[in-house]
C-alpha cells in the first residue's frame, strides 16, 4: 500500500466525498467556486443539494467541453475554459485524467490558460464566495499564497482544498499557508494531503 493510499483509507471509511465535502450552510443564493471541475460530479452533487450559483473552472478543453455539455441547460452553473491563478498566463499541463498537472510529466501535454483570480472577481463583480473548492494538482500553493497576500481570503467563507505532496517543499509550504489562514479562518476538518476545510472566523 502506498503512502497516499494509507492517507486516503480513513477518508474513504467515512465516505468523505459524499459527506464532509457537501455539508455546508448553503442555499439557492450562495456563490460556489469549483477550481478543477474535471467531469463535474462534485458540481452536480453540490448543486443538487443547494441549487446554488456555481462557477466552474476547467482549463483542459476536453474536460471543459464535457462539463459544458453536461450542464448546458442549467443557467446557475457557469463553466469557464480556464483556471484561476495569481496572474494571467499560459502554461503547459500534463494531461492525465483527474491527475492532470503542471508539476507532473505526461505523454500528452496541453497549453492551458490561467486567469487572475483577483481580476475575475472584479470583472464579475463577486464580493463574497460562500465556498471555494480547490483541486488543481499542485497549483494550490501559489494560488493560496496570492489570495492570502492580497487579503482575498476574507471574502471566502469556506475553503475546501486538496494539497498535493509532489510539489517541492510541499509540507513546508502547506504549514506556511495553514499558519497564515489561522488569522482569518479555522480548520473544521483535515485529512492531510487528501482534503481539508477552513471556515472563516466569526467577525463579531
């Protein structure tokens, strides 16, 4: 059994994908961001439960087209053919199903577009995000560093993130981000390098 398999065992024991990852105080007016939409199953589950407004970001064209088709009749689910990052740029992504990453080699590479997280919020006039799900295969470190540096985490009620250990200095960077998040958020649950959630602290 691999190290990651051992990490995931307790997560699968509680069926975390169908429990913790969907249990939030959301409603039909809530705003949800899905960074790393892939096939759209989490989007389908979260929308079915709350009928919320969902913004889905999927930069791999084949995955984007599939999600777009899947939700083509749902006006509350908006699909975008790019990812969100600290700045506008294009990068080469190694395409490997749900493990597609800028940090892993692959027989199939694709140039993808990334848009500035901050600029996207401004362009779409989004003041607050009730829940953001981040599963972007190693790029979460740079993105969260940027979000915290800009103070944008104060506009996000819940941060659900999967950290990955194949990025250089992953554990050190993870601890650094967690330390900074503690100033505004509290960890509600954690399965290290599987999934964890941070909820904004009561401003009162």
